[in-house]
C-alpha cells in the first residue's frame, strides 16, 4: 500500500459507514443489558448496552446506543407504563436497533423501539429464580411465620433520612389520631443503586445486634418516583429478611408488582404511609381487642350476675312457699291428728260401750232364764202335786173298793141268795161238822127263811163239792 | 157320827175291824148282818169323802193353773 | 205368813216337804186336801213372787234402755 | 260410790260378778231383783261415764277446731 | 313443758303415742279423757307454735322483699 | 361469717340445702324459723355481693370507654 | 423489655384467659369479682401504656442511632 493512495479520515469513516450500511441495511431486535443510561439537555437518551458472561461479572460485549428524544419521550412512558420500571442500569431490554456509524462518534445503535414484554419476562424470571432458591432453602416464609407483637411500638426504620417516604412515615406514625406513642430509630440506609444491597444488609445486621429493643422493622423508601424496584428483587436482601428474628414490614412504594423482598416480608404495604397506618392499625386492633375483651368480660359478668341474681331470686321466691307449705302440712297433719284422736276416742268409747251393753243383754237373758227355771220348777211342782194327790186318792179308792167287795162277799144275805145256806146250832154258825152230833137240832138259814132239822148222821169228807 | 167330823181314817179302821170280825166268823149272824151294813155304810161315806176331797183338790188345781 | 216376809226358798222347801209327804202316802186323806191347798197356796205365792220380781226387773230394764 | 271416784273398770268387774252369781242359780230370788238393780245401776253409770267421756272429748275438740 | 323449751316434734311424737295407746284399747276408759285432754293441749301448743313460726317467717319475708 | 370471707357460692349452696331440707320435710318445725332466717340473711348478703360485683364491673366499663 | 417491660402480649393473653375463666367458671360469683378486678387492672395498665411516653425507651433509642 502506498501513500498516494491515502485517504482522509473522513473518507475512511465514510467508507466504513457506507460498508456498514450496505452490509447491515436491516433493523435488528437485540437483547442486552443497560450498563449506562443518561438523558442529555436536548432530551436524547444515551445508553451503553452490554452482555455479561454467564458468571454475570465479566462483560462479553459492549456498545453505545442512542434513543432520539422524539422517540425517547414515547418509549420511556410506554415502557414505564407497561413494566412499572424505569429504563435504568442493570435492566435487560429487547431493543429494535439500526446500526449507525458516525464519522465523529463512531459506532452506535439507534434504538427505535423497546419491547417491554421482554423486560417484564426477564425481571420475572430473575424474581422467580430468587423465589425458587429461597423456597428451596426453606426460608421463604420464615419472617411471615413470626408473631407480630400485639402492640408494635418500638420500630426500627430502615430508610434514608432524605427520602420523602421516610418523613411521610414519621409524620403519619407519630401524629396518629389515636394518640398512640411510638418509638422509632432510623437506620440510615441507601435505598437505591448498586449500594442498596450492602447498605440494607448492614442496617439489618445493626438492628439484629439490638433486637431486644425492637418490636418490628420497617423498610421504607421514598414515594415520588416509582422507579428502581428491582434493587429489592435481590436474593441477599430477601434472604436476610427471611432470617430476621422480628417481623419486617416493607413500604417500598410501588403500585403494581411486588419485589421478592416484599414477598418474603412479614407484611408488605404499598407506601410508607401505609406502613405507618398498618402499625397504627395493629395497636388500634389490639386496643379494639382489649375493648372487646373488656366488653365481653363486662357482658359475660353481667350475664353471670343476672343468672346468679335469677337463681337467688328463684331461691328467694321458693323460700316463701316452701316454708308455708311446710307449715300448712304441719297444720294439716295436726288437724288430721285432731280428727284421728276424736275418731279413735269415739271408737274407744263405742268399744268400751260394748261391755256394759253385752252385760246388759246377758243380764236380761240370765234373769229370763232364772225366772223361767223357777217357773218350770213351780209348774213341775204343780204337776207332781196333782200326780201325788191323784195317786193318794186312787190308792184310798182302791182300798175302799177292795173293802167294799170284801163286805159284799162277806154279806150273808148275798151268800144265801146264791143258794148257799148257813147252818147254825144254838144260834151259832157252824163252820165245821165236828161239833155236830147226831140228833142235834140245826137251824139252816135260807135266803127266804129257815128250816130246823135233826141230824141223823155225821161224817167227814163224805161229799166233795 | 153326824155331829162329829167324819174321819176317813177312823172309818177305814172301823171297816178293817168289821172285816176282820166277819172273817173270824165269831159273829152272830144277826150281828154279822149289822156289821156288814155298818161297813157298807162306812165305805160309802169314805167314798163320798174321797169324791169330795178329789173334787176339792181338782177345784184347787183348777184355780192353780 | 202375812207378817213374816214371804220367802220363796222356804216356800219351795215347804212345798217339797208336802210333796214328799203326799208321795210317801203317809198322808191322811183327811189332811190331803188341806196339804194340797197349802202347797197350792205356796205355789201361787211363789208364782206371784216370781211375777212381781219379774215385773220389778222388767221395770228396771225399761229404765235401763 | 258418791265419794269414791266411779271406776268404769271396777263397775264392769262387779257386773261380771253379779252375772256369774245369777248364772250359777245360787242366787235367792229375793236377792235377784236387788242384784239386778245393782247391776243395772252399774251399767247405767258405765253408760253415763261413756257418754260424759264422749261429751268431754267433743268439747275438748270443739275448742281445737 | 313450761321450763323446758317446747318441741313441736316431741309434742307430735307424744300425740302419736297417745293415739297408739287409745287405738290399742289398752287404755282404761277412766284415763281416756285425761289422755285426750293431754293430746288436745299438745295440739293447742303445736298450733300456737305453728302460728308463731308463721308470724316469724312472715316478718322475715317482709324484710326480704 | 364476719371473720371469714363471705363466699357467694357457699352461701347459695347453703340456701339450696336449707330449701331442700324444708322441701323434703326433713326439717323440724322448731328449727324452721331459724333456718328461714338464716336463708334470708344469706340471700340478703348474696344480693349485696351481687350488687357490689356489678358496681365493680360497671366501673371497669366506665374507665374503658 | 430489658427491665421487664410491661408486655402487652402477656397482658392481653391474661385478659383472654380471664375471659375464658369467667366463661368456664360456671357462674362462680366469688371468682368473678376477683377475675374482673384483675382484668380491670390489666386493661387500665394497657391503656395507660399505649398513650404515655416512656423516657427510658427514648434514651435507649437515642444511644442506638
């Protein structure tokens, strides 16, 4: 190559430029990480895009990029609207680029479009990775599982004193309408940028060294710019949060998405003010709970008192009739006794009356028997008298009759009438022939006269009648 | 015997005596007849007495019942 | 017997005696009717006594009822 | 019996004795009516006693009721 | 019973005993009216006791309401 | 009960016991008015206790609101 | 919590326990008044703590920062 063929630098640059245009006439969709980004006074945005090694440390490729202000205004708001992120260092983007070569500034990429979906996907993937790791380590919900004190009043604040969010928080908390008293200690911390990780972890460690003085930690960051969330999609911060021994509440200030730090925190609020409200709410809840408890105690006690009063009242109401019943039963019993005594007394009298009554009837019947006996005896006497008198008369009568018949039999007149005669000698009746001698004159008497005869002969037993 | 109260027992005794005398046969036939007559009379009187006593007693008993 | 208080038992005893006498036949017919009369009288008195006692007792009982 | 307090039980016993005497028939009829009178009087007193006791009981309880 | 405190229960027991005695008929009628009188007195005392208890209780209740 | 702390529960138990005794008729009439007095006193004390407890509770509530 | 700071959690727990005790206490009035007294004290302390400043804590915090 000789010197005559020399060209100017400009000419060279033009050759390079034209060659590039010819060689790379098209637009490309390039995925890269923003390593620098700044907006100049005229609204153009100058970036440096890089690609890192797999170790995420060493840079593999680097190039400048520009978004012209006319485009930038649109892209910026569109991107932020879609992703909730600002275009900032560390962000991975998918940009539609045209390669441009400027003789003065060299090679750069002119970005005409950025696909927010890619960034969202990248961010999500990063978050997912951190979440998966925390879960794999079994620490993801450790802070959530802590118990928040009933009254979280001693608050460690991890924030930056310059942040608007910090003063919002302090004002909201200390000037609460309930008049609750809170104690806050600020642990000055860098809340964005690359120092964020170390600063947050440092603050958390300091708090942990004095853990006995605190009920709760709040992690808050200024309100205003809704940017740079991704600083808290950070594994180390999230890990420290999970391992923190007291509940940690985040108020990092974003509307749409949660960072991993929010996810593992005990509680995440949208804003620092919301964190303050949460803390006030906790105390208020506790106070409400106390009020409810005391109301319950009061009500329950009233119920108990009322029941006891009712029970007592029942006893009191029972006491009267029960005593009266006892008395009236005793009265009835006594009346019963009166009747019983009258009845048994009368029964007794009636039974006792049987004896004289019985004696009376025995007396009358004995007297009747007695007089009947005497009467019978007298009647028998009459009968005997009759009988004996009759016998006496009969006997005498018989005697008389016998005598009469003897007299009749003995009457000579009767003998003579029957043909018998009586022979007499010298007036004397002869009963034997012995005194008769032959020639004796005997007088023989007949019933109608007598004959005197001379005995011619005598002899004994000559004739038999 | 009309004046003197008639005695049944005496009459019976007399009759007994008469009967004994008759039986002894020591009596004159005329006396015998007399004695027999006497005895008969006494018997009759006795019987009368007996009747009257009986009547008396009966009338007593009639009263008694 | 009018003066002296009549005794039922004595009367009964006398009646018994009379009865015995009559039964034994030792009694004279002449006395028989007298004795019967006596006995009858005694019996009557006894009956009267019995009646009067009965009446007395009845009147006592009448009071009693 | 006027001075001494009348005893129902003694009266009953005495009546029993009188009853036994009458039953045995050992009693003279002359005494019968006396004894009956006594027994009857005792019975009357017993009944009177019973009635008066009843009255007493009734009057005691009239007060009560 | 004047010195000693009157006991309702003892009084009732005594009344029961009197009742039993009367019921058993072991009692002399002469004593009956005495026993009945005693029972009646006991009942009266019991009634009095009941009335006084009732009054006492009523006054307690008046305070209580 | 002056020295010893008054116990509502014991008092109520005692009242119940007294009531049961009265109801069961196990109680002597002689003791009734004493027991009723006791029960009434206990009821009064219990009512007082309830009132004081109620006041306490009311004061708690007043402080809270 | 260094000097044994009053613990709301413990206080609330104790109040809750008291409520449970009252609930389970089968209406024991004697316990009720004790428990209510204790609860009242705890509640008062809690409320006082919530709104009053504790210099001790403030000074500790000043040192810390």
